[in-house]
C-alpha cells in the first residue's frame, strides 16, 4: 500500500499515463457543502424519519399481501363488473390460472376465491341473503375475507374417512342459500354415502340387465350385528364411506371376517362386502361436459388396489360401450356434469362396474391441464346459463309510511277508510266525498251513575268549538285537542251544582264528533307531538278546574 501511495503521488507517473486513463484521479474534488445548521439538521432528520416510517409500512403491506397470496387472486379490474366463483379444492391446484382471461356474458369478469372446506364458514337466511367467510393461512399469515359467491365449484370431498372431515353441514348451508354449483349440491350431498350411490346403480342394472350394465355383486350391512352370514371368500370389505383406497380390506377366510366385524363395531357405521376380482387392469371412464376420456391402469407393485402403489397409466380408445356406461351413470341424482366410472377387468375376461365418482374425481394422465381447462369452460357455460336466468335482486329499502301533516287525503287513502258510525249527540255532518254504508243513527251515551245528564244540543244545528267557531273541515288541520275520553274508572266526583257548564258541553260534543277509530284519516304528525304536548296538559288542567267547580 505504501508503494502504491508513492507511485500515485509521483507527478511524473501520472503525466506518463495515456490520455483518458485514470482521469478520475486527476479530477479535482468537488467542494464540500457547508455543514447544515440546527433547523436544517432537524428538518432532514424529520424527513428521514417520516420517509423511513411510511416506507416500512409500504413494505410491510407488500410483504403481507405477497405472503397471503393476494396477488395471485384474479380480482376484477377496478370499475368493471365481476362475478365471484368459489372453488373448493386443495391448494396444490391454482384455479385462478385456469380461469384467467375468461369472461361471462355482459362483459363480466370472474373473480376466483379458492379455499378448502376446513377454511370456510357461512350463514344463510330464509330470505335469500347469505355470507361466506374464509379464514385461511397463506405462508404463515392469517387471511380473513367475507363475500357472497355467485357460483361454486366443488373439487374436494365434503365427507371423508379422515378425522373431522365431515363438511355436509356446509353443503346444507349452500343449498339453504340457493347457491348454484357444479355438480349440483343435491348430488354432492347424495355422494356422501357410497352405498346410497350404489343403490342408484342397482336401478340401472335392473333396467338394462347384466349384459349391458355389468354391476358387481354387493352386500350391505347396516351395522356389525348383521355381519353373521359368511360370504364366499375371498371378499373385499368396505367400511363406511370408503374411497380413495381407505377403509377397504381384503378378507381371505371367515376368521378374518369375524375380526373385521369387530372393527366395524368400533366404527359404529355400516359396511359392504364385494367378491374379490383378480384383476388384470382397471378402466376409468371420465366425462367432463361433452368430453369423454378412458384410461387403463395396470398395477406394477403387485398391490390388489390398483390406485395404491406404483401403476402404469395409459389412455385407451373410447368405445360405445364405455360411453353408454358413463352416460347412464351421469343421469343419477338429476344429472352429473362431471363424473367418472371405475371398472375392473378381471383375468376371466369380464368387466365389473364397481364405483361412480362425482366432480371430486382427480384428473389423471397426460392431459391434466386440458381437463382443468374443460372444467373451467364447463363452469363458465354453467354460470352464463344460471346467472342469466337469475337476475340480481335490487337492495330492498324499507318503505316508510309518511303520515299526513294536514287533513288533506289522497283518493287512494279515501277508498281504504272503513265505514264509520255517525257521531252521537248531534255531531257535525259528514264531510263531502265520504259515504257510509249505514244510515245515520242517534245513539245515546250512558252516563256513569251519580252524574247529571247534560242537555243535548239541537240535532240539526251546526256544532261550534269552545271559541264559538265552526268545526274544521277535511282540508283543515286538526285542532290541538281532538279527543277527551271520560271513562267511569277515571271519573272524578260529580260537581255539587246540577247546572251543567255550557262550554264543557260544547267541547264534549265536538270531541264525540271526531271520535274516529285508529284507521281515521285524522292523524297527528310525529313532528307536532312535542309541540302539542304542552297544549294538551294545559287543557287538561282547565278541564279539571271546570269539573271541580
């Protein structure tokens, strides 16, 4: 280092260098800026702190969104209309990529929400409103969302043999909310029990015969107590809702059959038995919409379960017989848009139909990407068909009944007024435009005991108010006090003087004249209640003073 310092400090060494070589060493250093003052130093430190604070928040939000997988969600473009598709499947398949670029009729985008059954909860009301909640963990971050899906694609078993994987309650909730799906929610609920599905295949077997529909023989036991009859051995015992190779045991003799019966007793479920078929290979025929494929699977590891262990898979030609079988099975439970039929080809050269799978079937073979695209196109066509027939309900607003501020009535309200009895004691005549079915009658009001009867005014004379003015018409506002009730229970002591007060008599006649029922067209506005409360109190006091005289 000392040698380099001496060489670089030598002026002759720098002068002998080629032009443009190490020109940075020859360039004079820029002048240093003056040291900042105290206000400038505080301003710069405040800007650095603020910039660091907001940048840390921005980075945290970006990292949270990236870790939660929000960036992979195919959210609609801002300002564009979109429909929400809920895909229930395991996270190993990204269905957002399968629906990328696809649109619905009316230029609607498709927003994908993917989750498993264990991450979903919902609430549904009988009026059609519902909400689906997602609580999931993505890359160690908890994500919670609530939305209303327009369509559901189910690719996961709603009832599995594994522990705590019974999600039939969610299927019931979706059916309660009326959410359309592929396959139908009714068929998915029916597929939660394999013997129930096999019972539908028995109907096809009886209709077509054993030659056209070679269904394997099966025996159903509702519980372990019935597992007494010894079938021919070897047999395959399927415990409960056995699928995907789980819950299936090969039994060689009646000793093993008794042992497996004790295991069924612990499970507290049903069981089925089938004769064991020494298979050469098995065939899986799948149908996705109008697309058909057939695959042959041959076991390499020697396991009697061809779906367990190593196996060789290859696609075979679709025959008319295969197509007839899968079409026949796709008609059960009102129709299956996605289904597959499993067939065992024995070494005896015969085919045996053993099982039907619904939309939860896994895609296999070399055309998995193509099959997922076929499922996506099927869902888009189904959404176009269903949503075009189901218009979006407009938000219902509560209709507030506005009370009239004055006595003015509409014609529609006048027609709804029930017939009223005419006011007793020579009340005012009925307003014009109001007709009653009953003729005017004179009804005497019984006075409580111990009270003198007031003289009735002239029946044809127009009644007057307390101030001597004429009673209000239909187009006028109701007076502050429109009704004064005197019941025997709340009657005060009668006055000592037998001479009735003429002004009180007029007020009672006016009160009886406007003594309508609750459906009367004279209603006080809610805004005037407080203003008239004081007037009512003062008039009550004046009436009480009149009674006490």
